[in-house]
C-alpha cells in the first residue's frame, strides 16, 4: 500500500510538467482574472480542482473506463467539452469587442462596470472551472493511464490513487495561484492601455476556441 519514494518523486515530476503545460484551465483562469482581477482566482481554481477530483473519483471507482471502451460515450463527452470551451471563447471575444467604451482604470479601481455587474458571480466562475475539467475527456484518460502506474493493485489501489490525485491537485492549486498573481499584475500594468487588454482578452478567447476544437477532435 506504500508507494516507493522514487515512484512518488517520478509521479510529482510528471504532474509538474503536466500542470505547467498551457491548457483550457489556464486560459479560463486568465479570462476571469483579466475581467475581474485576482479575486476571481479563488472560485475559478476551486472549480478547476473540483473537476480534477471528479475524474479521480470516477477513475478509482472504475467508471472512467467507459470513456476508453465506449466510442459513443467518448464522442459525446468530448464534443460537449469542445462545444463548452468554444462557447466560452466566443463569449470572451465578443465581450472584448463590446468593452471598447470601458477603461481598464475602471476595472482596476473596482468600479461597477458592465462585466462586474453581469459576469462576476462566484457560483458562475466556479461552475465554469468545474465544467471545463469535468467535460475534458483527456483528464479522464490521463488518470486511467497514470494512476495505475503508481498505485498498487488490489485493496491498496483506492487510497493511494486518491492520495496521488490529491497531490496533483495541491500542485495544481499552487501553480494556478502563482499564475493568477502574474496575470493580475499584468492587468494592473496595462491599466493605461485598454486596447492592449482587449487584444489580450480576445486572444484568450481565441485560445479557448482552439482548445475546444482540439478537444472535440481528440482521439482515444
């Protein structure tokens, strides 16, 4: 039931590489922090991590294997995930286009802008983070491939696999908090350049659309 130290370090190394690799979760976090500031980090990261734990739980329960074995289930989830990311991306692009009349100074100073009034709801940000990962079949396939390599078979699999997933989640939280802090500082630095922020927001939306297309076209 005990995982070897070398295996644990190897697992942590793999997880660190996966964590810092740009993905839909990082693009979503950038979208939220650019729009609402660092305060948007907490609900977004909570949703992202919750999505990871959903996949980890399904994996240890043996339910994620359905996505690997069933072409229909895999296709339905990946298309739903791709559509979800594309929808968020398009909404981000349109939001950047509509915000021409707003200034970044208003956002930074905490004024009640259109985006603050209409979009900043903790539940909304949490659900976006949650669905972004829950609908990502690549995470399910990653757990199916990775956890059995480091967790012992038999009765010890479940607790060790969940512990490994918790380690990954902790690493993910640490990285995303640092990442969000950097984005927040960039947002403040761009306070006098609203056009640049709009371009960055539009680029983030385009990235989300790209992640959605790539996810929808993923193969098992």
